[in-house]
C-alpha cells in the first residue's frame, strides 16, 4: 500500500492566521508543497514566495512543443527564479511541472526579438546556456546576479537568432559519449550555479508561521 502524500485534517483548534485555508484545514493538504506551507491558501504561498524570489530569470525556446519545459518550470520553482519566460509557442506540456507552475510566474514572448527587447528594457543580460564553439565553461565563471538564463530546445539547442541575441554564452562540461544533455537537466545545473554564488540557506522547515 502506497504511503499517503501530505497531511490529514488539522488536529485540534484551528489557527486564526488568515493564510490558512479552511477547506485544507478540514480535509487535509495533499499538495506537493514543503511543510512550512501546509494548509496555506494558494495565494498566501505565492505571496510568500514573491517576497523571497531571486534575481535571476529563466527562458526557454518553444518552437516544437518541447517536453522539457515542464522540468524547467519545476526547477525554477525549486530554485525560486523570478520568472520563467517561454519564447515561441504559447502552449507547452505542463505535465513535467508537477503543478509547480501554479506557484511560478510564467511569461510568454512570441519571438526572440520581443523577449530580448523585454530583457534589455529590464536591464537583464541574456545568458545563453549551450555547448557551442566559443562558449565559456560555466564551471569557470561567476554568473551575473541579475540575469536571464536562456535555453534552447531538445536536439537543436539555441536557435541562430537566440545565439546572436545572447550577451554571453556558457557551456556545461560533459564527459561521456552523448552530444548533449536535455534542457531540463541543463537548467537545473545552471540555476544551481547561480545559487552556489548568491543563494542563502532556505527557510527553516520548522518555521511554519515565520
């Protein structure tokens, strides 16, 4: 028998904090959230995340309905990116996001040009992540604190237009026989490189009402 995910109905007197959801308190909270957010309203969770979001954004091209986008969104939620930007087709496969897109801001840009214009207006350098000639190893550099990490699609990687638009290009070291790793994995590695430089310890899981 599989273990039940989450927690059951709230034991004892209900908390009076308005962040708590009466329906979740009564029925239990089976969502995929960390313990400090158990029983919280969805809007309260997003508001608390917004208070702590990091200075980096993540973008991915979506010309062929790339199945990696869901993983990119899930990673962005885990590492608390400011926003995820989907460039190209508006529709994307949300299955890999595991509902984390409910807690992560996702913005759509129809073209690379529009995305780059937004980045420049926001004073965010566009950092391309792809194993291309001339790319510098990400293991040897410090990412800008304020930036947007741009990933291409499974297979072709960054489009020619995207490569030209990047302010900097970094690669991820690989040692096996495969030509590349998928964008979902690459995004996690790049985001964690940012976290290793600028991230603070995550909130104490025991501090539910902090």
